[in-house]
C-alpha cells in the first residue's frame, strides 16, 4: 500500500489538486511539504491535530516536512468561513503565541532524522522586510480581483463586509508556498478543507510566477456521527495544551465518543496499523459494551499528545474516581478529575461543622436537608461515609492540605478548597 493509499484508507484525504501527478511524485521522489498554522490562540486544538498527523505519516514515509508558523499571517487574520473579522492581536501577543505553536507543532515531527529532518519555518521571515510596493508589483499582479472574489471564503463574507486586510490574506498564503518552494523546493501543501481557496492561490502563484507545479492535500473537517464539529468555534475545544485541556479531560473525551465513531477515529487519530484496527473492530462489534475501541483510542491519542506518563495518570484518575477511592489520588490528580464540579473556597471564618458547611457550600439546600443527607448516609468525605451530625472538618480531612472532596449521593461531587 502506498502512502497516498493509506492516507485515503484512513479517511485523511478530502481534496487534491492533481491526484495522479501527486501519487507519482510521492511514489518516485522525496517530496518537500508544509503545513501552515496561524497563531490565533496560545494553543493548537484537536482540529489542528488531523493535518499534523498527515504530516507525520508523510515524514514516516520518507518525505520532508517544513512546518510553518504564520508569524506574519497571524497578524492579519484568515477570513475563511468566519462570520466576522477576527480581532487583531498585538505584535507582542502574536510573537508569544508563535513560540508556543512552534513547540506544539514540533512535538509531532522528527527534527533529528538522518534522511528527512523537519525544518521549522516562519512566514514573518520573508514578510518582515518586503515593502508594500514590491509586494504589489511582484506578487499582486499575478492575481485578478475576479479570481480572488471567486473563492468561497471571500464570497460568503461579501454580503456582511470584508476588509482589504482579510481580502488580501489569500495572496499572503499563496506567497508562502512560492517562498517555501524557492527556498526549500517545497511542492506540496497540507491543510484543512476550509483552506482550499487559500492553498490553490499558492499553486496558481507558483505556476504563474515560477512556471512550476505545486500540489495540495486537504484533510476533511472532522465531525461526529451527529454532524457536530470538533473545534474551538463550536465551544467544545479540546486543546493540545495540557494546561487548557488536561490529559484526563482528553482521555475522557475519547473514552466517551459514540460507538459509530470509534473505529473511524482510530484510523484518523492513531498510527495503529490498519490490520490491527480491523482486529479491534471485530472484537469491539462482538462486545461493544466493553468499549474496547474507545479505550484504545483514548490511550493512543493521550499518549501521542501528552506522553505515556500522562496517559497512565489519566487512567489512574478514571479508575479511582469510578471506584470512589478518593484518598488514592493526589490533590493535583483530583483537580484534573474534578475540574468540572462545583468548588467552594473555605474561608478562615467558616464554621467547619459538616452540616453547616454542606449548606454554606451549596451542597445541601437547607440545614434540614443537610441533616437528613448525613443521617441517611448520603454524604461521603474523601470517599468515606460520614453520618455524624456533630462532625467537624479538620486538617486530617485535607488532601495534600489543599482540598476536601465531598460526595452527595452516588455521583454528585463537590470540592472544598483551602
């Protein structure tokens, strides 16, 4: 199976410019390729992971990656399928984000390979000193307004309004392809399906200005079986930065994907051989309630993004919380596992009597209900049932002197912080 056939089999290819010519190039030569990521936030998210994985597949197949961080284009903003213009960030903010995005992109590629090491690039390097007049003369003349207006990303914004700044974005991205070809011989660009217009602007500039052929591969927009999009614009971002989405949260995300998506996502988001995924699928279909596919998926992706130790910690948190073994977890592990639950900051003036604290922290709606909850055995302190109405919390109830976990009933967790 060729690398192109494998990418297709995994569901990682949505569009290409000239499929036959691209397959020939990938089969007969080492292809220089790039993926550009603009620093529009201080972290990449799950939507960026798919094209990054395509880059890794291509590098493993012997091709040479030139990952690009958009230090210049990040100052402008891409209009592609956005309802409104992006808020422009300061140069200092963009530079800070550039450094963070570079580190994230770098973790998925091999920069030490003997035969095809990755080379990090930044389009600010060629845009920094180019004058407006030179850019119009040397680049702008190759694009007609009619051509630029024909792009879907532009047409969707014409009615609501688009600034010249964002209108010119496609030319800047096109020029990236030209410069990477001139400097490094890059002939292939990888990107999301929403970038098709910007990416083909690059192949057009390469053809008209240099008389060369460039190729494009877009990856599909990843949605679940209900059509829901993975991405920060939908308010459900899974970030690649552990401080924004903890390894435990990421583990839970994959563990809870729908059965209809699990095998498809194994092909897209992991490097497991397709034959092994087929074996997992057979076992999964025989006993879907055991959620084998989701467990393997969660393990592979968390390990890929955060490492083996982070996966093992996420698994430990999951197992211990399910068993109610709160005291087997550290405060930092509990903060990961219970980050979504209600948190009450205990003040020095608070009465630490259990009944009083249940009401003050909003765990029980009234003193009467709090007393009933305690007497009926519905209240657990750090996993242990507490039925003493006179019980007063002490330092012994603080895990790592930072927090106490209260459970009301079977599943309602609350955290007291000190």
